[in-house]
C-alpha cells in the first residue's frame, strides 16, 4: 500500500481530482441557470425581472436577473437563462419594452430598443 502513495500515480490522481473540484466551484459561482422559456416569460410579465438581455443569431437566448427577494418558481438563485425560437424573440423584446416604458425595469437600464444586438 505504501508503494502506491509514494509513486506518481497517486499524485496525478489527486491533481486531477483537485482540478475537477476547482472547476466545479469556480464554474457554479455567478453563472446563469437554464430554465424553461415559459418561466422567464412569466417572470417578465409579473414584474420580477431587474435586468434582461436578449441575444440573437445562432444562440437565441434571454438572460434575466431577478429583483431582490424574488424567486423563479421552485428554482434558487437570481440569474436565469432560456433559449427561445423564431418569433418568440420579438414577443420577448416587446414585453421587455412595455415593462421598461412602465418603469418596472430600472431607469438606469438601457431601453431594449437601444441595446445593441449581440451575436
């Protein structure tokens, strides 16, 4: 048994294990959790969204951050993302613009009309 602990194999296994654990810890902090598009739309319509970003092109995605003390269904966290298809992007942009115009999205956030499209 001592032979295995002294050899390089054990150190290599420990190094790989440490890298995997480190990647999981670093990768999970601050990232967006994927949810259904319907849940994101519901959060927008109920005024739970603090900020939102629509991406177009190959990766049609919406990323939202919830207001403090808000919860998205049964999901924990404040940052969520969802993929959308086709004309859903137009519907999402219109919903966000309506909330912005109504003052439900903070005035420090740029209007969805003036945000550059990101590909």
